[in-house]
DNA sequence: AATATAAGTCAACATGGCTGACATAAAAAC
DNA sequence: GTTTTTATGTCAGCCATGTTGACTTATATT
């Protein structure tokens, strides 16, 4: 089957392979967000809330600017979601000590619980995929996905992920 | 740095590693959709149109039901996007020959051009990441992402991706 | 002839993006 | 010490894209 293509036109196979990998990313992302969505729905939260909870959880005490830079949305968009989370006592804001203009972001105890609940699902899902795929595969996964991150801020993103 | 964690609590490292891999997926997906978004904006299309164009392009003559099943959205949501694409002569609908209730979906010549334009960007982006990461990494990437797809329809999704 | 299926439509609503304009407090620069 | 910049927030309105529910039409299946 592949022989025909390989023999006749290796570039076609390459294109085909690339397209497959693109689709794989679509399907994986689609199914990877489905689990959290269910739980969030119980709380009347959406995917936007999830992202905020996730990154604050990973980065307690981060500033609003930092969060905006990660999410790549406007502050008006963030504000809606963030205010809802503060109101529901999932997220807490404290003025910065060195720069009092800043409102540093923290998960409350309840927020931590929710974060834990959601992220456990995702971690189990990833863990399962990792076990099935094996350690080398995980390394490959990391390499490729790192390479997909925009070059200009790859280091920024990766250091945010890794320096912890 | 990692030594402390490794020695003291290997489970923490594992959780940490999993969290990193989750974030990697977020950042990669974020930056992977940025390129197409720019082009689509010129046409006044959005990501929803992109998905439709992509899957029809990959699967000329597919039915509406099949497309709905892939996208996991309601037919009402799809209809808005699909009608726009038909009106703009990007997508064409032809009645099925064996089952005339079906409206089989095809990209027009113009649609193919647009699809090509968008997908070239993404393929280049993926190709670059693959070259940087190496062949083994690509295999790992595929394994892990396959594992992230919902088990119930993994075969369906994968066969759709691979049987071509 | 009755029922089920593929597809479409109308209407109303929710979520989460966006822009633009403006406000406030605190830090930094002059 | 006054001016300017920065971090954050807010109001108002728009757009894209998802949802549910109710109903229609044509065709296939039973």
C-alpha cells in the first residue's frame, strides 16, 4: 500500500505523514479536554476558567500580566473569567509587597481542591498514554511538542514549564 | 535541582513531569493554530471553518454525519459554518448516488487552493519540529498522542487518519 | 403504508473571544 | 516634586461559535 507511494513519490508520503500527525494533534486535544469539561460543567465553569485555574495553580503568586502573556487573551476577556473565580472563592488576589500595583494571584483552599480534581483526571490520562507508549516515546513527545512552540517565546514558555 | 525531588519523593517528580507534559500540549496547540488563524482572518473565516475545510479536504465526498461525528458539534453549529463555505464556493455539496438523502461534501478548486495554502503552513511547522526532534521522536509523538485519544473511538479516529 | 434516517431550518441563548474608551493607584523618570 | 509610565480594572458593545428545542423534507428501510 505504502510501497506504491514510496516508490513513485516519496514527497507525497511525507506530506501524507505530516497531515496524519496534524490530525493526531487535533484528536488528542479534542479528547484531552473532554474530561475536565465535564467536571467544570458541574461548577458552571468553562474551559477558560480551567486554563486560569491551571496556570495559577502551577504558579501561585503570579501577576495578572504574566497570566495574560501565557493565555494570549485580552485583559477584558480575562477579567470576566477571573472575577467569576474570585467571586466563587476559587482564586484570591493579594497586593504585591514589592510593587503594590500588582494583584498577585493565588488559588484558595477550595481552588486547590478543584484544581487537584481536574488535573488528576488529565494526569491519569497522560500517565496511561505514557505507560502504553514507553519512556522513549515520552521523550519524543516532549521534543516534538517543544518544537511546535513558537520560536520567539519557546524559551520563555519552556522555562515557565520547567523552572519550578 | 531535580535531585532533591528525586531522592525525596519520586511520586512528586512524576506528577511534576506529567504536569509539564500537559502544559506542553497547551502551548503547542496554542502556537500551532496561530499561523492558520492569520490567513483565515483575511478570508473572514475562523477556526471552525478551518476544521471543516481540513476534514473535507482529507476526505472528499464525506457525508455530513461523518463530519459531525469527527467535529463533535451539533448540526446547527456546523450548518452556519458549512453554509458560509458553500456560499463562498469553498465547499460543494452533491447528492449521494447510492443514498440520495446524503449531501456529499467536496472542496471546490478554490477550496483546494485555500486548503493547500493553510495546510502548507502547518506542515512546514510540523516538518521543522520533526527535523529538529529526529525520527525516533516522531514515532514517540505519534504513540503518545494516539494514546491520548479516547479509547472508545481511538480505532475509528486512527483508521480515519491512517486508511487513506 | 408506516417508520426511521440524513439533512436542513428557525429561534433563542451561553461562552468566551474582541475593540475602544476611560479610571485609579503606584512606580519610575525627570 | 511634578510628570509620565505601568499594572490593573471597568463599562459597553460586537462577533464567532458553541448549545438546546422544535419542526420540515426527502428518501430509505421495514
